[in-house]
């Protein structure tokens, strides 16, 4: 029995590299597609936002001389590429998926419309959001918070490669301690960098809880949906 019946799943672009320096690792992509299929089979309405860091990250471009606005648009296009890849992977295993883009670019994807998104979710289609918010200076975490609120999700799920939020990076500091629960204010005050301030503010003001969990752990997405996660809940 699932606890959350409507979710926004936020995944980083880097997660698609599976250890490669960049790009999309096919086995990892198909693994994610299968996990999403399992969740959808439970009747959960699923929206997905990918980052684009596996292809291009706008802020990194700025550090190398790119104009910030152009760099951010390049990052938005990277998220569309990831969205197309996931849509294709889902369809190849029999899952109906729709890609909506914040910047109109038919026939690559459909222009974002809440009305169309809600109808797609009612039909139990997986909805993928590409292009961030459609505006520079906003992260894909902010896009995830925005789309979670717009699709009236029960929770925003942030899939990472660690099993929650820690006092420090557990991959670098073996003494790091994991939090089971946090408030948005506590996470910001401790500078935990789970999401940026804009994302936190949007979630807090709209009472949208966030669960940080290990997307790469077998079966963990289903456990999260059932309310059995070992991750961290921020509310």
C-alpha cells in the first residue's frame, strides 16, 4: 500500500553517467526506467525533473567565460536531452510517457501546460518536465519544486547517490551523521546544500515535503512510496 499517490521525482543529470565523466550510461538509464515503471504500476502519479549536469552545467560555463544567460539556456537544453532519453527508455518497456518543455520546441517535446499535464497524469502517463523553469538564474531544483506544487504532488522525492542528508559529505567524512527529519529552516541554517534557498522557500510556503533518498539502491523508490524509506524527510 503506497503512502504517496502523487510524486515529483527529481534526479540529477550526473546520476545518469554511472561513473563516466559525462553523458548517459545506457544501463543506468534503463535501470531508472524500470524503477519508474514499478512505481507507476502501483498507481502512483509520477512527474520527473532531470538536471543537466551530465551534459552541461550553466554555472560551470560561467566560470569558463560563458555568458550566464546563454550558459543557463544550454543547461536547460541538456535537461531536455535527458528527458528525451528517459521518455524513450520508458516507452521501450511499455510505459506511456510525455515530455513537456518549459521552452517551446515542438516536435521535440510539448510546450508545458498544467492542464495537459494534469490530464496526462489522470491517464496514468509518466510526465517528464524538461527545460527547467524556462528562465535563466533558476536551478533544476527550483524547477522541481515549482512542478511539484503545480502538479499537486504529495511529496517531492530527491533521488541521490546517498541515503539521506548528513552533517557532512559521507563519502568524504566517515564521521558524518545522518538526519532522519529536518525542517527547511534547519537545513538552510546548517548550510546543508540539499537544495537552494529558492527551492526551499517554495516548498516551505506551499507545504511540500521533500524526501532525500538513495535512488541507486534496489527497491528504495518503492520503499519511499510506501513510507518505509531510510532517507531524510524535510518538512
